[in-house]
C-alpha cells in the first residue's frame, strides 16, 4: 500500500505525536437540502478515510440549523448514499439537537461581555462593516449592558420580536483585517417551523456560530471543510475558545473542493433540473448525485479509488470527467461479466446448421475464478450490421462476401450469399459453419483474425438501452451559465437484442456488452422488459497530459 500522506494526515500525525490529540475524531456535516453529489464523495472519503487509517471515529451530522430548506427525504437519501459508498458512521446526529447548547453558549458570551443584541437592519450592518481597506463602524448598540442584552436575548427567544427586528452579534473587533471578525451576527429572529424542533424556536444560530459548537460538543478533533471557509477559521477558533469548551479544541482544516469538467456541483442547480423535469429525478443516471452515479452503474469502489487518486490539495482545480470514467472502466474490466448484445441487427442464416445447442461461454476472463454460462445457438442468429462490409476496406477482418469470421465462443462462419432488397440494402446473410471450428476444440485449420459477437435469433431478448452523455455541453464562446449549457441530447433511447441469460439479471448488475461498452440493468426494468443504462464506453479517452 502506498504510505505517502496528504497534508491533512501530516497535521494529524503532528497532533498525535505532540500528544495534543489521543484519538482522531472527524465528522461529515451535510446540510439536508439536496442529494449528495460526487463532490461530497470526496469529503466523505477524506473524513471516513481518516477514521479508518487512524482507528478513529467519524460522525454523520446533519447540519440542519437553517429551518427553511430542509427535508426528511434528503436525510434518508444521504444516509443510504453514504452506506452505498461503503462507509459507516459512529454517531448519527442533528445539529438542531444542540439548539439548547448553542443558546447557552450565546448566553455565556453575553455574560462575558462578548455578545450584544443589536436593532440594526441587515443593510445597516452591512454598511457599517467596512471594507478590506477600511475599518468598520461600531454599532450604536455595541455598548448595551450585560443585563440589557440578556433581557433582550431572552425576549428574542420568547417571540417578542418579529423576523429581522433584532440580532445577536459577537463583540470582537470592528477594525479587524478579517471581515468575519467584525462583530458577526450569531443569532437571528426567524419565525419558522423546523423539521426537527417544530415551533420550539423562533431564533436560529448562524452557521459560523453553530458549526464550531457542534464540533466542540461532539469532541471532533479535526474539522475538515472546503477552502471557502479558510477566512472563517479565526471566528471558528474564537467561538470554541470563548465558549470555553474543554481541550483539545477542534481544529478546522480546509482543502480544495472537487470540480469536474462539465459536471454540476451545485445543489441549487441540480434541484432546479429535478423541479423543471429536465431529468427523471435526483437519481437520474446522468445526474452527478451519488444516487445518479449509482444508477448509472458506477461501482462505489471505483468512486473511492478515484477520490484516492486525485488526492487532497489546497489548490482549486478541475479534474477531467474522463479520469473518473477511466477509474470506472478499470474497475469494470476486472469485475463485469461479458455478455453479447447486438444494437443494429443483421440476420445471418446458417445454411448447414440444423437443430440447436447450448454453448459454454466464459463470463469474465479477468476474474480470479473463471465461471461459465450456457448460451443457446441455432440456425438463425443476429450479428451487428457494422461487422459486415459489402465493400470492405483494406485489412478488414470482420465479415465480408466470401470471407470468414469467428463468432465469439462459437464457430467460424463463411459468408456464402448476401441477400439485398430492391434498393440494394443488405437484408440477410447466408453463411455456412466451417466444420470442426468450434471454439476451444478448433481443428479446422482456418486462421481468422476477426471475432464478433452475435445473439441467437430464437431466444434473444429485445431491450431498451439509454445512451448517456454529460448534462452540460462544453463551454463555447465563454458561455458558462448552466441554464444555457443544458445538453438536450444527453439521453438517447435505442433498442438492442441481447442474449437470453440477461433475463435473470438483477437491477444494478453490470455487464460488458462485448466490443461495445459497459451497461447496467436499470430499476425501470419490469415484466421481462429490460432497460439498460450505458455506464462507459470500452475505449479510454482520458489523456494524462491533457
Ligand atoms: P452545495 O454548494 O452543493 O450546496 P455544500 O458545501 O453546501 O454544497 P454541504 O451539505 O454543506 O454542501 O456539504 C457537506 C460537506 O461536503 C461539507 O463539508 C462540504 O465542504 C463538502 N463538500 C461539498 N461540496 C464539495 C465538493 N465539491 N468537493 C469537496 N467537498 C465538498
Ligand atoms: Mg452548505
């Protein structure tokens, strides 16, 4: 195993060596306002990866301090996506369970003279905050007495004031070069029903106040978040210190978020796609949500592998979607059974073959233990039209008039006659089987270079296949707006004929359709009507140097 460490692990190693931390404790804190997407997978892999590398713990904590946008559907989907990715949390928590703790912390700050109730409007606060080049102006309410602040804060809690009438601000430093420290708002009045606490509260803590308290209360040692919170770290440290949580205080560490080319990582836009009916739901196989990726047939293992390979860094960058695809392809090449499917069928009649038989076909030559299945074979089969050329180019190794080709795991055939309609379109081929050419016992003496897939006409199954592309088109002429980049052709429905064995496949089973690509059986399959989603093509387009 590669033991090279990322910068977060270096920090943790240091904390363990210095004795600051005895047991490593992380958390994954999603806001339940949408489904998890592939960016979250990165954060999950980091947090749960640390748990397993250090024999530590990792909590799943729903950051539900914002009452308006949250929903139980999201809570359930997040739990099931995390399990699917292969992780298990220690404690399952809701930040809203700590509203009492947060309230007590606010009272403590007021009593220490470190927080005050302000009657300013949001706009007044913004105006007085100053700029990067100019110090802020102190609030006219900054010097209220502790008693007055306590009385007003309790009144805020008791519903005396309407939304927006009053806020609680931390009293830090209006001249701080860090704008986040210029007396940030830590509580606001909001008469809203919360999905967990109902109507118990009409004041809600702000994220920058709530999050450090949640971490400290749970004993989180390393609070890992994305880079945009770097400037908030001094406030984070201020909150846990001034609220007098016990050592070791949690430490916030920031890393660069994952961005992928032509991939939407904004829950807001993903939700819009769902609400506008542009996709079949949050788990549409084109969606970059974990449930979409799962339905698309990406194995969880490949996703974890991808997150490991792209590493953890402090610099924002964009990873090519084709890199993820190549991780998926590599995984499926090892794990997916090979089956035969024909997308553009051309009938072949085998004139010298009568009756039928069951051929033994290897499932996956790359598997550790080789297994076989039975595939029916009889007088009429279908091959793919693209595997026959009436006028073949030079070095054409597939079927042509008077030519030979091997049918995969079956026989070598010779093309005796091409049947065409009035317009000259090829409608059928009449071929003969070369004697003694059966795969595995070939004594025909004929060497053929081409091997093609086929399906037995009598037993094959017609299926629906979704060919999938990115939901976003490439950026053209600087147009980056997602709404204008929606790829109207991101899903094409085609039909195919597949071998009979697929009738016993289960939803989420993945296959290589030989010589075509990887496909997964979709949950929309029912009553013998199978629907497959394209996972990835066989060919790798990922270029390390690009
Ligand atoms: P969005 O902007 O899509 O709503 P978010 O950051 O608000 O995402 P949260 O539910 O708050 O979503 O995120 C939970 C955790 O996942 C946070 O720690 C967040 O930093 C992390 N995370 C979110 N998006 C990414 C990403 N693209 N790459 C890495 N980590 C991410
Ligand atoms: Mg968020």
